């Protein structure tokens, strides 16, 4: 039965619709809705896991299912589940929009699932737009209306600008090659790689994705959007949406990159620029969400190194890094969401004395920050190590050297956070943080995941390699 | 002959549309221009496209424009001539385009290629779209739904909202 292949997407679609109808049926009922969303998104993870082995082509070849897409679908539904875990207390979102909030969250995840499987340029474009539009609206749902609207409009205006650039690029690409399916593109492109239309088209097409990934020349929306969006939405943009975009960039590069040194040079320049800019700008940030936004830009630079190294090893390292980012970014955001004062963003100084208020959260923050910085033995260290190894094998020594310098630079602001949490003293002692029992388990599980994968990453590396091979 | 007549009509009505100071008048002239375009499509052998053009552009979008114009109710702005440095670059680029266009026509006479007429009945068109691209169409429909729900959540009044939040 071919329809079974489409299982996770159909399921998420139905859940999204269920929430839409529910929002018309009755008003929001915070706790009930949250339990419902939690259960439904949990079931979504199970269904995506069950469809892990699905393979085949659907919709006249526009939709391809293989290990690559299925693993990313599991990662996305897992990311959705984690974000829903954080939504127990969505103080930041206006009460009446809470059901619509889940609707947009599920639709966005559906769009990203479609994105990782899409093979037709048109389908890729539309899926990307669907996820973007859901995010634009999610960003504006903040209770503090002006803040949310400002962030949303900034995101929207830059987003449609990037989309139009991408559409123009795709049109040029189609004009130069006459191909709309990625597999056709891979065959035709090497012949026309010398023509200006193909090169410009390719660069503009990637521009749209680099906007989503927050790579250097397209990064300016990140800080404002992260700052203005509700915390849960920021966490979603930083984790699940980044994973989806990394997946589609890997897929596109793998399709068009026939050892063209030109493309590699462009990517290398972008990667160096985003790492350096992200890390330097993060140093001076006081607002935790802005800080994490700039660190996201830097991490996009590291991922690009993996992607541009190419080959099975390069793509596998990028996949590994994407999965690692999902876990470690989410853990940081968990701490931020729990600690955020009502209606305001968390400042770095407000972390002071966290160790006394909640040792578990302080530990989670320390492990995830060490992981982001790339200190062993954490999953983040293995990710960086693996990416740099892949690049060294390709002889990109200078690039790795610059990346290493960047890692050292980033240590400065990462350690400042930990210093604030462990050594900082606040004048008035804020009350101890109360964490409900399930959240404690979740935090513990995340810490354990990051540590275990740091000590024993072999299964995850095997998985990433298998994923990368299914792409070639 | 009808072709050139319609073409002239379109250019004239569009020119009127962009020079009117009163927004409603401008919209009405634009409506004429859209009807002219629809006639052009019909002449070129695309009745479906002509019908869609009238329904979507002249029907739906123009009415929407009219509504927006009436709701905003802008006062007619007074006559202002743009400063020279604003319209000069535009005029220069326009002149370059005209020169290039004239050169293309004059330099290579006799190389015009008639486009092969691609006539498709609505039925064939629909079959093609729904057989090859129906996933994309479903995504588009979902996109429109998201836009609708989003517009509703954003458009609901501020005042009512606050009272409900406090309640």
C-alpha cells in the first residue's frame, strides 16, 4: 500500500486539522490542550519511527522517500515533541490563540517533513514557503503585542525578500538546464556549469536557503526575530527548523555538486564569514536569546564546513552535527524558557545564582553550553571533531584552522554564561525554581543523551553515514 | 486590427490609471486595462486564460483594491513633482531599454520566429496539473489556509483582546 509510505505526513496533517477544528469548537483550555498535544506529538514520533524503513517515489517522482528523508522526519517529529513539552505554561502567548498556536506548530512541522522529501523544485519552494508562513505568524503571537509584531514584520519582510530571490534563482536555473527534478538537475548541471545563468541561478537559489539557515549575508533577521518571538517559538526556529533546512541544503548540494571547486569556494567564504561574525557579535550580547541567535549564525558556519567537504564523510558529519544541534540547542532553550521572567526576555545576569536555585537546571545549562562550545566529552565535541576531520581529509587545512580559532573565541561568551550560573551572586536571592517531575526526567534524559553520545558516538556516526550513503 | 486597437486601449487606460490623483478613479481605469488584457488572451487563442483573468484579476483582486481604497479613505494628495534626481535615473534606464529594444527590432530584420501555438483545453490542462503536480497544489491550498487563519488571528481587534485576557 503506497499510502502507508506517506504515514507521518498524513498523521501530522490530521493532527493540525484536529487542532484547527478544536479551536472553532471551543475556547482554549490550557492544561487539557497541552496534554492532548503532548500525546499526539508523541504518537507522531512513534509513527515516524515506524516508517523509518520506507522507500520509494510518490507523486510522479516529486517526492522521494529514503533513509535520509525518514531519519530527518524522525528528528523533526522528535523536535516537535520536545517543543510541545515546553509549552506546559505558554504564558507568553495570548490565551485565545493557544489552539491556533498548536495548529501552526504542527503545520510547520508538516511543511518541513515535506521539505526533506521533496524532489521537485516547485514542491521544495512551496514546502519552504508553507513552513515560513507558519513561522511568521507564530512569531507574532506573543502576548506583548508590539514586540511580537515588530519581530514578525521584520522576519516577514526579509523572508519574502529572500523567497523572491530564490524564485528568481530557480527560474534562471530552469532556464539554463530545463530540469526541475533534482536528479535531472544533477545530470544536466555539469555541462552548463560554466554559463553565467546557471551559476547565478544556483547562487540565488541557495540564497533563499541560506536565509533560513542564517548564514552570513542573510543573517540580519536572526537576532531581532529571536528576541521578539515567544520563547517556545524561538526554540522551535532554532532547533527543528534549522534541522530541516540543513537537511535540504545537504540534499541540494549533494545533487548539484559534481566536484565543482567554484561552489566550494563560495561556501567556504560564507562559512568563514558567518562563524566569525556570529562569534564576535555574540560576545557583547546581554539578552540570552540574542546571544543564542548569534551563536546560531556561528553554528551554521560550522555546518557549512561539513557540507562543503562533500562526499559521504562530509555529508555524514553535517547530518551528525544537525542531530547534535537539535539536542543541545533545545537543552539551552529549556533552561531559558523555564527561567524567563513573565513577559520579558532572560538576561545573562539573571542567571546568577542558578546553581543554588536549581542544581539540575544549572547542570543542564553547563553540559549543553559545553556541548555548544565543543568541549569533550559531549556530543557537541564529537560533532565538531567529526566535521573538522572530514574537512582535513579534503585538505581544507586553512578553513579548519580558522574554525578552530573561532571555537576558542566562542569559549569566551559560553564560559561567561556558566560563570554567571555557577559563580554569580545576585543581590536579592530569587526563590528556588520549581520543576515539575516530568520536566526533571526530560532534563535528566537530555543531559544523559549529550554525555552518552559524547562518550560513545559510534551508533550515531553509523547512522549518519548510512543516511549520507542513501543520498549519494 | 482588433489586436492593435486593444493594445492601444490597454496602454492608454494604464497610463490614465497611473496618472490619476484620485485612487478610486485609478482603480477603475486599471479595470479597463485588465479587460483589455483578457481580450488579448482571447485573441491569442487562450479562452480559459482570458476567463480566469477576468474572474481573478478584474473580479476578485480589483474589488479587493476598491474595498481597501474605500476603507483607508486617503485624501487626494496635492500635486507634487518628484525632484529631478529621483526621476532622472529612471528616465535614463527607460531610454536605454527603448534603444536596446529598437536596436533588436531594426538590426536583425526577418529573424522573428512565430511561437508555436500551444492550445490546451481546460480539461487537458487540469489533467496535467493534477497528475503531475497535485502534491504542490495541496501544499498551496494548505498555505492559503495558514494565511487565512493567520490573517484572522492578526486582524482581530486589539481592544477586545485585552479585556478577554484580563477576564
